């Protein structure tokens, strides 16, 4: 199995380390042609505006949508969740997303850096107790469409969701060293039948 | 379910992790901040004057008027950083109250304390500090900095000091990695750095926090050079808004920072950028006016 990690900006190195620890071949993707042959793609945390502009310049919007159509699973964390979403609340004017996942995401929903936090989360399908969610200037998932399963909530807001071969988390599993959500993506989301 | 906790070390260092591979740009007003955001900056540094102008005007340089910082905080959706003077913990308290996302305790401003830096553990908001070598980096981290940047020489458009400082940090990390455990006590004494951090660096062969490069980056090639030398991202101060076409240069530096190992892309984005800022030779700056000497 080969999983690409979009490496335009942000915490891509940590995702690669987490995936390799599970025995997966992980590849830093900086150009669209590197998506060929990837069974899955992780869009990491970073600044969604900066990553989005580089995606635009290098033709990633079309390439990622095409590869998803061909069966590539995608997981977006934080900025990546914003980039996957069908709609973004509090977006920058004209901010483009992939629009693949039927979720509405609110940017910087909790406020500025002083309000960034960590908290134990009950994540559906994960055994072994609460998962530490690290939320950094994080978005939340304001609403989900039919066919989207909410995987975790914090203070009433959805913070993790799945729609077939798409997954979104508004926190950062790559910063905790806890492999359970990476394992969930690799074992259950990549290669799962299209919803 | 436990309660949410703010201001943890992981949350503070985590924001720096999210900025990696990106460009942080100095801006002095809302218009520049929007140009920076539009060009793909991962954060902006809100200032009253860029380092080149601080250098030219002389006198005491202080924290910016809160009006400027607040206006920029309100105008962009990316993180906003702002500078306080070295050791000036009240300026830091003010910046935290204004809602900035990162405080830069910076040698670009005139130091307020010639012995002590701010005790950064006292704050919820994270700090970035400058360093010229490993000892200086680890002293700042010991005081609670959750990100460092090599200092370079601000406001010069001359990358030579930035190169000197990242080479010093990486050389010293290599040296520490080769030492036996009993040698680390003496190494900590020589580096004048906390032993626990020295031991961590020796075992992990890297800094415990994200390290950007600052001070003298003026071109896409400069940014890629610093990335290839091992920095996690770059600060560009005067280099963008003191150049002929700030928007175009800003976008080019962003692309070169992402594709720092791809010479064809760096060549393409380096074409027709207009005039770069006029640089200054370090030997033309009297030692007493070199900003990198500030901080200890």
C-alpha cells in the first residue's frame, strides 16, 4: 500500500513518520503526477489558504479529484479537513476547496491561538480509551450531509467524520504519537468501497 | 471525557509545526498584510517599521502601536505574530491581550533588559526567539520559547549571517550527537545551556522545536538555500516590501520554499521579479549596530 502526504506546507513530515511506523509506504507529494499509484492521500494541517493557493498554482484541485474518482481515499486533518469540505464558513473571499466531502466546516472556529487546546475524545470505532485531540486554531464541522458519519464530537461540535473513502479530523493525530487514527485510515478507509 | 486545556506545550509547539515549509512575512499595515495572505504567507509579523527602516532611522525601537497590531489581527485569517523587546514582559503581556498568535521576543527592537529574557512559561501565547548557535537556541527554549529562528542580520537583504547561524546550529547538533553520555555534562557547560535539553538534542539529533531562518532573505534562491541547509521555514522581513514588486516576489518566495529542492521551479519563479531590495555588506555595519549581537 502506498499513501501520499501532500507536502506543500505544514506538518507533512509527522504524517509520513506515523504512516511508516504502520509499515505503509509513505510519499511526500509536491507535484500532481506524484499522486499516480497512491492508494490514499493525507492532506495535513498547515495554513489552508497557503496550501490552497499552492494547490491552485500546481493543478492539484483537478488531479486530486481525478485520483479520488479512480479510487484514492483521502484524509484531511485540520487545514486538510477545510480543503476537503463542500462548504467553508468564514472562508477567505474566493477561497477554493476540493468540495469532495459533504460537510460544512467553520475556519478558526474556536478563536485565536490562545484558545487552542487539547482534550480527550471518544472516537467511534477506536478501542483503548480516549484519544487526545490537539486542536490548533482549529475548525469544527458545523453540519454534515446524509451519508456522512460523525466519528467524534467535542462540546457538541463534530470534530471527526467519515464519508465512505473520505475522512476528516479537525485535530492533529500526527502530533500525539498515538497511532490509532492513522491505523483506522490505513486499515478501514483506504480501499473501502465507494459510498 | 476530560476538560479542554489551553496553553499546553504541545499546543504552543504545535502551531509552529503547522507553519513549517511556509513563509512568514513582515507587514506594517493592513494593505501589506492582505498582499502577504494573498501571496500564500503562513503568517504575518505585524510591525511599525520593517527592520531596514528601523536600521535607517536609529533611536530606540519599541513594540508597535497596538492600533497597528489590532488592525492587522482583524484584517487577515492567517496567524498574526508581533514583536516585543527582549526582556520586556509588559510589552509581551500587552501583545497577548491583543490576541496575537505568536510573540517574537526580538533583537530587531532595542533590548529592554541586558541580562534577562522574558520568562515565556508565564504566558498562554507561544513565543519565538532568535539564536545564532545551539547554546543560544537551547537557552531560549529553556526559558519557554516554543519556536526558534536563526537571527541572521535583519534589514540587510544579505543572507550571509543567516547561513552562518544555521551552519553553527547544525554543526553543533552533529558534534553533540557524537559525544558519549558522560561528555554531555561538560558540553552543557560549554554551550551554557540546560543539561536536559543538551541530552535531548544529543539523543534525537535535532532541535526540540521548529527552527525557521530569518535576517537577510531577499530572493527565492535565498529561501531555498536556507531550506536546503535544514531550516523548517523562513521569515522574510524587509526583503518583500522593500522590493520593486512585493506581491510577485512574495509568491515566488512561497513557491521556492515549498519546492526548495527543485531548481527548475526556483529558476522559473525567479524570473522578472523586478528590483530586489538594495543589500548591505555586513562589514559596512559597525559592530555596535549589528542587531544579532543583542540577546545572550
